C-alpha cells in the first residue's frame, strides 16, 4: 500500500500558496477560506487501467463499516460495503458512497498554513500563508514547551470529536496530556453527543457505555427517539437488521417508535407515538406501571411476590418484604415512591399520547419476549434526560432483556497487543507532580462547581474561558470537532477562540479553521492508516483497519502522525516516548501482534492479514442470561454458570451487582446531586418523573434532529448529499424548518417562505416547510447546515441552529440539552 | 395582371408601417441575439426547463408557428386547391407567410434541441417509424419543400400549371398529415391526461386554421396601411367579405372548443387534468385569452365593423395573442403535475421562461418579420394569377 | 434469453437513499440528478399523519413508451431487456422525457439543482460534459454509460456496464455470491435491508420470479401499457395521486 508522503514538493507548495492567494483575492470582507478554482490535474496520476480494491473503514460515522475502495488509474471512483466485514456485510448506508466526494472535495486544505492577520472574526480574512510541516510542528512545540516551562501546561487543551478505544485516531491521544501535563488533553465531545444514555446505563446497570443489541433475535422493539432508520448507529447494520426482522424472520418483529415528528422510523414502525418533547420518561414510567399492574414482568429475572400473587395495584403501596427480587434491586421502593401513581391516564396528560395506546404498547412490550427498549438523544437531550433514560432502560430489566438472547448487553474490546511504548515509563517529575495536577479541567467536568458526574463538558469550555473560571486556555488543538459551530450557544466558543492560539486539523475549511492560527490539515479517511475497535455492536470483539487507498492528494498528514510529530519535539521524556511510538503504522503493527494468540474468526492473525481482510473479529459475546441464570462461554457454548459475584464483576458492576431501580452510583454523590438538581431526596436516585425545564419564551419546541445524510458533519460541503438531505420534506437545497399547518396558518407562513426563528439567544432564518409530519407544538429543523465558514457549498447554506440553542445541560450527565429550547417564528 | 397600377392614396401609411416593421424586426433581432446569447455561453442550462418540466416556451412557440403556417396554407389552398378564386388575391401572401412562420417555428425548435445538426443523418438513417415525432418531422419537411417549391412556382408566375397545382395539392396534403402527427405527439400521451385524446389533431386543425386567418387579418391589413382601399379590388373584397366571415366562424368554433376542454377539465377527477385546468382557468392569462383574446374579437366580428381594416387588425392581433397563450398553456399544462418526483416537487411545477428562452423566441420572430419584410418589398406578394 | 428485471420489497425498504447515492457514485451522476430516486409522499394529519416512500429506478419497460417515441432510435432495448440511450444518436429533442410515465430521464444541460455547479468546478472537455476526479473508468456512449456528452438524454442503465459482463444464463445477481458481486447493479448491491432483487424474469425459477409469484409483485401504472420490468412487493405498491399542497 501507498505510504503517505511527507515532502513539500514544489507543486504542493504552489497549490497551497495558490489556494491562499485565491482566498485572499476572493475573500476580502467575506471571510472566505478557499479560492473557487477548478481542480483538475492535481488528481491526475499515472495510468495503468488496473482497478485496485482496498480494504478500509468508512469514516462518516462511528459505526465503522468495512469498505472496499475501488481505485483505477489513481482515481478513487467507487466505495462499496465490504463483504468481509461483519457490520457492513457488503452493504452501505447512503453516506458510505459519498466518500469519493469527501476525498476529492475541491475546498480541502492543500498543506499546512499559518495565520498572518492577528484579528479574528467572521469577517476577518485570516490571510493564511503556507508553511512547511517542520515549521508547523516547531511552532506548536515551542508554544507548548514554553507553557510547560512556566508551569502553565494545563492551559493547553486538546479537543477531539471522533474517537474510540485504545488508539482513537491512529495514536492514543490520552498519553499526550498525561506526559505533557494537562488535564485538558484530551477533552472529548461526548457531552454534545450522547452521554445521557451512558449515564443512564451507569446509574442503573453500572456500565458507563452504550449498549450492544441483539436485534436479530428480538421480537419487539420499543424505540424512544433513537432514529433507527435515519440516524441511529450502526445505521447500515440497523437497516440490514430491519430487512431481516420485518420480513425474513418468522415471527416478524413488532416495532413501536416514539418521537416528536413523523420520520422514516416512525413511518416504517407498526406504531408511531408522537410524544411531546422531553416527556419520554413519563411514557416509560406508565408502561412500567402497566407491566407491573398487569403482571407482565419477567419473573425469572426480576423476581416475584413471595406468594406469587400480584399486589401491584394502581395507587397502592406494597410491603417491601413481600417481593423477592432476583437480578434487580429496589423495585418495591421504586413502586411505592414513584411508579404506583404513574398511570397511562396520568401519562396522557403529560405526553399527549392517548392512554389506550400506552396500555396497548405496554401489553405488547410486556408480553412479547425477547423485547428491547432503546433510546437516544430524543429522550435524553433534556434537563430530565438521565431520568428519562433510566426509566426507559428499566423496562429492559422488567422484561428480562439484559444479557439475554434478543436483548441487550455491552461491548467487548479487541485482543490488541501492547503499544510500542508504555507512557508510564516516560513520566517525568513535572508530569507526575507538576502544578497541572492541582488544576481542574477547563470544562469543570468532575468538579463540584461544574458537572461532577459528567464525562466531558466541551460545551462549557468557551463560556468558562471567557469568564476566566477556572482559568483561561492559552493553546487549543482541535481534532474532528468544531465546537464553535456545534455546541449550544456556539457563539461563546467562537468568542473564546479569539483569545486562544488555535490549531485546526480539519482537512476542510470550517469555523474553527477560520479562527485558527495554524492549520495542520489532516488526511481524509481514504488516505490514511488507522484502526478502530468497534462501536458497541453485538458484543463480540471486532477491530477494523483503515488503509490508504491513495497517497494523500495534498501535503497533508494524518492527525495521529501530526500528534507524534509534535510530541517528538516536546522536551524531556515526552519526546522520547513519541520517538519510540514512531508512527501510526508502527502502532498498528504492534496492536496486531495481539492477534497471534487470538486469531480472528476470519483467520486474521497478524498485521498483513488484518490489512488484507480489513478487520479482525472473534464471535461470540461471552456471556448470556437465560431465564434468570447467567452463563459464560466455555469455547463451545454458554455452559459455565456464573456466580452473582462474577456477574457483578463482569456484567453489572453496581454496588448490588444487580440492575438498580434505586441507583447506588447516584447515591454515592447524593449531596451533590440534591444540591445541583433540587430533586426530592426520596426519589432523586430512581427513575422518576420530573418535567423538563424548557428554556426560552417562545411557543414552539425547537427540535434539531440528525438526518440520514448528516455524515457526522462531513456532508455539509458535498453537493450530492445536500440534494438528498431531507427527503421526506423535499429539502434538496438546504435543511427546511418543519412547521405544522396550524402554526403556519396563524403566522401567515407558506411552504418555501423565509421565516425568522427567535430564541432568547437571538434569531436565525430558515425556509419553511408546512407539513403534517410535525406536532403542532414543535418546530423541527435538522442541524448540519448553516455554516458561516466552510467550503463553497456549505458556507452560507441553510440555518445554523446552535446559534439559538440555549446552553442548558443535564446536571447529572452533562448532556447538552439540544432539544429544550422554545422559540417563536414569524415570516421574515 | 390586374394589380393596381395607380399609386394608392395612402402610400404614406404603407411605408410608415413598412418602416416600423423593419425597425421592429431589426430591434428584435438585436434584442433576441442579446438575450439568446446565453445559449452560446451556458447552453441549455440557461433554460428554465428541466427534467421536471421538459418542454417550455421554445417548443410552444414552435407549435404555434408551424400551426400558423398550416393555417396560412389552408387559406392559400382555398384558392389554389379548392378553386375558390376569390382568395387568389391573398394567396401569395399566405404562401409566403406560411414559409416565414414555418421558418420561425423551425428556428425556435432548432435552438431548443440538443444536437440539431445530428438530426440530419440520424433521422433518415434510423427510420424510427414508431415515433409520431419522426412522422411529424417527415411531413413537415415534405411540407416545407413543397411549400418553398410552390412559392417558387407562383413567384415565377406559374399559378396554374399541372405541376403547380399538383405541388399545391401535395403541400396541402402534407400539412394535413404534418399537423395531425404534431397533434398525435401530444394526443397519444396516455400518461399525460391533460394532453391525451383522439381529438387533439382535430383541435390542432381548427386552431391552426384560426391562427392562419388571424395572421391574415392582422398582417395583410398592415401591409396595406390598415386601409383596404389600398388593396386591389379582389383583395379588398376577400378581406372585407369572405375572410372576416370565415374568421368569425372558425373563431366561434375555437371558443366552443376552448370552453369544452376547460369544462371537461374542471369536471374530471384526474388530478393531472382537473388541477391543471383549475390552475390555468384561474390565471389572468387564461381569462385574457378567453375574454379579450377570443370572445371580444368574436363579438367585433359579429358587428358591421368586421369589414373594416382597423377592426380586423385589432381582432386578428388579439386572436394571435390568445392563440400564442393557448399554445403555451397547452404545452406547459401537460407537464405541470410533477411525474414521480415525490417531495422533491410536491406542488405544481413553477415554470416561467428564462431570458434565453424568451430571447430565442424574439430572435426567431424577428428573423420572421425581416423575412416577411423582404418578401413584401421584393417578392411582389400582391401578385395573383391573371383572371 | 435472459430478461433482466428488478423486484423491490417495500416492506423492507427503509427509504434511506443508499440506492440513490450508490447509483450516483457508480454512474457519476450530478447532484440531484437521481437515476435512482426515492420519492416521499405525505398524507393525512396530526397526530396520525402518513408518510410513505417509493424507490424508483428506471422501469426498463417491456413496452417502453420512451423508445417508441424516439425519432432516431437512440433509445433502444437490448436483447436482455435493458432500455438504453445511444448518446451517439440522441438529438436531445427530449420527447422521451415527455413520454416516460415514470419521470426517470434527464437532459445533460439542465440548471444545477444547487450552486455552484459541479460542472464548473470539474469542467469537462470534448465528449464529456464534466469530468470529476472521481469519474469511474467506464465510458460507453453507445449504451449511455458514463458521463454524458452535451445535448443528450440519459437514464438508469441497470448498471449495464456491470450486468452485461455477468456470465450467460445467470438467474439472479446478488451481493451474496462473491463470484457475481461485481455484476450486480449498484443500487441492488448496496441495499442494506436487501429490499432489492435483480434477476432473470424469463427464468421461472429465479428468485425474482418466485418473489413476484409468492408475493404478488405489482407494476406501476399498468394502465399506460408500459409493462415495467421492475416489480414492487409489499405495502401499498401504489404511488399516491397528486394533490395540491
């Protein structure tokens, strides 16, 4: 395979400077980052007529489908799902095929550049000039070394978006911060992603993770706001599953879907429940109520009344001793404190879902095994998000789906070999005991003043930096995240970037690049080495490999190698560590050594095999719960019975070792939780109903979902993707704002009209689509478009929703409450 | 020859109109070239037509002018095929008018087609006999050749030789087939209910005749300074007596046809017809077409003033506008309901011709005007056979 | 003789448009110029609105009205039942676009759906109306495969450059069979829920024949007499009528 080239050739330099000059020429006052020039012979490479198929992984969402990249005469012209890959199975989602356009995006950065205009702002031309990679690395390293010398290394932040597992980006990011000495390297983006579900799981079954799902064997799916057929991962495999469970499988799997507007999943499901935003928890509680009162819970998992007689009666408490629990904990307490009054009628008033539909859904869910209740952002992007998530996840416990066939579990990691170097061997005294050790994180994650239980708080960084609380950052490095565009109240981040030294690594112009002092452009996923253990899928371990299909088109570097390049120049043992690490490819060779002892099911046992197949995997998932008994895989079957201690250690690491309706994890932080949330001490740590705090004074819920064509932010500048963006509503030029006809009529708005959407933070403009698909109390406007910086197709197209999305986060999970805002609309 | 030998008393107004015509033609040519220049730089992408709505103004213009040519040939044929000698005084003008309008139509279509030059060899070599368009092409080509030949013959003074008569009859027959196949191009479209129907060729026949008559009412009067005393006695007689009567009758028929089509369109349940007809019928253009463009001229033609040149000019002009609108509505109307476009286009398709499309029409018409002016100056269009 | 046809199971189709993007990638389509399109229709009102979708390739009709009306025989049907456009013969009169009841055809020189026009970004030369760096290696103007020249009409070819290389006598082309994978039309190959099947309609034992028989395969707009070689299975294989929005 081709190895990335690192040299600055004369032609490369000319391309880079040509771009910069074009930008300067075309961009005075407009902040344009790129010149509008045709690209042509930049791609022309030697001709051979041979088509080469390369194994790699898609980079457009974290599902990491294995792909076959077709290259003929140096041109990448086709990408199909790899048949060797157990997620892709030869198939792809609509985004997967867009990869060729990403590679050949004409607005890509052509090489490293530095800013020459000290002023930053939307209308300031950065006046980038090309530099060499050596100069780029030296600039960064000099800054970081100087900070470290001053004892201010904590003022360096590394922010990343897409990463998973040991090697994240081809090189593990975490050691950089540890060795260099900053609590802020790295800060992930999980709090603007889906931490709500991670915390909901952690608080109930003890696993701080997304789940793996055995949909293929489930007979009922109850889905809350996880848009299974548009935006839930692994999208490609979800659809393969859909074809199977909805037609090929006997019996056919039933699906009930809960969301705030009619979308593909809602339309394809057997029943759509169009719920009032933020009230999914009430619906789940009422379903739990019916499951208990009608005696539909799974006795082998949950347990039973000692005399076998169902005493769950609406409004009546039970004697805690009368119920003996098996793998759950706190059911009686939950029932007595919360659930006994959560009737369908009660829920109807909150959710607007008719009580009879709630009862029907509950009966179906409670009587059809195996059944899975799953949820994502729709349910937990609210102030009550973790509570909603806990309530929904509790349904899985009630019907005994945890670790069951056709149920849900968690993901095993791959059998990787050790990395080339162990960071622990390279810690100097500063790294171990420097002043950074006493510093909180800039986002106040894990801090009493901030979000004690959150995993990350990237959305708070801009605001905290501006306020100087806890301090101000000096230098910030961004990898696959663009928080000044994508966090709520995005303008705080934007303002903050004006007073930091900003290093952007996106291959494409974006808002962060516009504010950047240095551009160190990354390769696209078609041009790079990189590994990725699977995103939670079906539990069994899977590690896939990205290999370059072509040499980088321009003078760009894979971010992993950029980080290594900078690391090598950091004084002291850090530099030594990175010299030992050497390169991304070297890391991958070391990781692959772990396969020798654990050959994959596809025969992969070394680096070469991994490269040829594109993935290593080893089925099955090792644990299974069968009618209330847990078993471990012994090499032939799930034959080894597990003791409660083993279950606690390996599967449900809660204090009780059971699924907890009353969370011990939250109890540990009781004082803080009560202070931060003001919740009732009697039920603060169990799934309970708390009305969501809507923000803003408007009359419409502002919901900004992800659509199928949203390639995790990478399709905004792809004209092919734009023209397919919102198929149900005809959005083929930009995202459209879905409005119910009653709203439209009251405001005199027609489809195609330009409208003004106002929140407390300001106003944005959008094009209206009047449709019955959306609730009358809701305005739906998908995110993705509305870039104020970007490529020729993305810039200025559509509406930037996060500019008016208020900054409110779930106090427990830290999850940004994207869907909490209320707005008003008028004709513009 | 019994042409008027004495100078007409109103020569001034004849030349005034003739100069005006030249001016309009030259100005139109310049404007048309300017607007149509987009075609050179941006190709057909400068059209507002698309895969949603494929045939737009240039095609409806083509239909309008080739049917006008058909109508003019009908009128000429009254004398030259059916022996109604009263119409001889306007026959040569009609034939030249037919030539000119045919040229306008062909220019408009030629600039609309992707590879017009390629037609020259792929059409004859492939014999696509299943295509109405192929037959239409064949018949219009035949018609064009015969028409030019016929004009050449009468221009030589050969009005009534065996050959001349045969060519006249042949061109009449050719144009009957031509317009019928053009009608079939639309009428066969079962998938487009607004167009579909066996009566479309008949509808085209009658409207074509009206179109020819309206051109005569307008242009022959203009040629003579809107003053029938400038005409020869025979021409004046034809223009003041028979032709207005025929014009009125055919106009009446077309009004009936228009109302009938609109009525059935409004009554039907097929959305491609009903909604489109509702859309069209409620438009200003249609109301203008019906009331100002047809009913008003019809009423004028019922009064005694129908014999007068001025009335005829007004009526002819209005009917020409009405028919032009009608062709546009017809061609565009059949495509207004998007076909299998789902939410990408979920309303009636919004089409207004682009500047380039309008430019092409202006260009084609201006060339026509200049050609006609040339004929008027150089080809003795008032000639008629010796009685 | 093989007669290629497609079966689309609407009970499985998730409306994801991967067929559309795979087709665009494989056949170098312009943005919004969807040889293969997925059409969405909305009906009824809150809280029980109806949303349906409908994947629509070219129907490759047994009696293609587009072919019948073509004045130059540029549109033709191969022996294996595939309807193609010979770009060397097409004069760009667009009558076929008018005559196709399924709206599957495109003219090269249309206004771009979105600006800037990719054709200007990746300008073509000679016979290519544009030439993006991701252009596929196949170019066969006589069969309407590849990037169009100016002034012609183009349409779905059932990925003719792939299926025409399939071994003679193949009953079904599916992604499942590694030996046949490269001959499968892009939309069929990528369809994640396996809602698409492609095979020989004349072979009574092909998967497509069985599905049409077992599941009552329906064809669109039977009244036009076009007799599509694309069959639909499952929920309401009917495209909603036009209504004013």
